[in-house]
């Protein structure tokens, strides 16, 4: 039975997401409100009975100075469709491409939420310790998802082009292909705690003895978080987002669901030493943004804050606690390797997704965009 792609309302889109165990926060209708430079639309796949069987948030960004307007269409970590359907291309993706082309899209970028392989914490530690290993992708994985390779093959044969992780740190230009996750499903909080490495357990105890207090903040505490965030950006050499971005996130996500986004702050002797945002969709919980000062690191505020967030996520019924992106590079000289080691201490697993894929509907404009992005 053929499927039809059409615009759907925010309520229809949100109801579809709510009926699933999890979906990326970037596939929520509210995520479009976080990105004012893009035009957001909810699209849905309906079957012959009119039932909604798939949904996606598409962000449309116009190329400047073109009339009529032409758009890059982006579906971050989506859409929410049956990725393992044997007729994935014909039934699901071709109608989407036709719909987007009719809306003026010259190129489509999407991020299939399909896991390729996983590395246990021990496997990642072994790869980091191996002087001959330069990238995580070259290390032996703990488990593989064979159906993911079938999806990749279908996409390539249909003309989709995979975006390779770029840069020295292995991060793609869009969403991270490699993330670190702590499985919670079927585990007690004691199980999760015992899965932490010795250093993590020691640091949590040290923070408690030092009197570190982790509290939940509100919108009024975002400027305090932001001060730590800009300090972190300078220390870790990345370009910070403006405060207005986090205020917009808070307003948009929590207007959609009152507990979608949380803010945690670690206090010690009247000073805020660390802060982090946490996002929840279904049974998937993300540690989204983190920040800390270089002062008083000996009281271990980051471990204390993460453990409080993990406890709260477990209480919410999370099946997975997602620490988001990690570097694929295992070189000691890479400044992101310390962050990887920190996340590995949770006892979770590194996860590789299928990455982002492009479909050039207009090859000339798509190539022009590639050249522009390469020069930025």
C-alpha cells in the first residue's frame, strides 16, 4: 500500500511522537521554535486509511538572494519512519523527496536514527590504551547491527550520499555520529552505580563529603549557567551559543511539555561550580549541554551533578541516559579525549549511528552549498 506525505499539525506530530517509546528531541515540533533562522514544518506519512504512520520535523533554510526561494531541507536525527522496511526508498523516502522538492528544496539532509555498532566501556578503554589505534571506528566493536548496513546500502543505491565525520575530532558538521550512552532498562539504580568505574564512585563520595549540593534551577538561573558555559567554551576551544538560544530552548521545549528540559547546578560554599541541561522524550534522557568553572575542581562538582541527573533520569523511568557526542579520535594530543574518558567512566557504551545523508535534488545548487560550507 502506497504512503502519502503531507503537512500535519503540531498536535498530530506531537501525538505521534508521544505514542513511541522514544524519539530525538530534534524531531519534536517545538525544536523548530528553537531554530528561528529556519522555517519549520511537520510532515507526516499516512496510509490508505488516513492513519499517520510516520512523522518528521523538517527545517527549511533559504539560500540568500535566490528568487524564487530555494531551500536546504534538514531532518535532524530523523524522520520517524520504518527504517528497516524493505521498501524504505520507494514507499517512505521517494514521497518525502517529491514533497520537499515541491516546497522548493534543492537538497535534503537527514540523520537516520539507526544504530550501526556499539563498544562497551572496556572496549573503548582498550582502544584508547592501544598505541596503534587512532580512531574508534577502527577498533573491534562489542556488537553489530547487521540491518543497519542494509539501510545504508539501500540509501546509497537510491542516490543518497553519506556525510563523513569531518575534522580532526571526528565530529560531523551536523549532529554527532558517535555518542556515549548508559543503558538503564532492566537495571536498578544500584546496578547503575556499581557500573561506574572506581574513580567515578570515589569522586561522587568526595563531592558529598566536601558539601557539594546539586539543585534544579529555573529559567532565572540560565544566566548563571551561561557564565560557566562561556568559560567552558574558552577553555575547550569552541564557539559558544548566545544566552538567548538557551532561553529560547527553555521556553519552547517546556511550553510543549512542562518537564521536557531541566537545568541542574552544582553549588559549593555559595558558588556555582557546574551546570548542565537535561532533556527527556519518552524513555530517552539526554545530558544536553554541560559547563563548569576551572575553580575548585578538587571537590568534583561534575561527577556529583552527573550522578544526580542519572538518579533523576532513572526515577523518570529512562531506558537510556545519553551523554551525547564523543570524539572518534583516540590520539592523546586531541583535547576531546579527556571528555571521552570522563564519559567512559559511567560504564556505558559508545554507540555509532548511521550518520547524516544528503540527497541533492538540484546538483548545481547542492555543489554551491558544499563550496560555501567548505570556506566557512
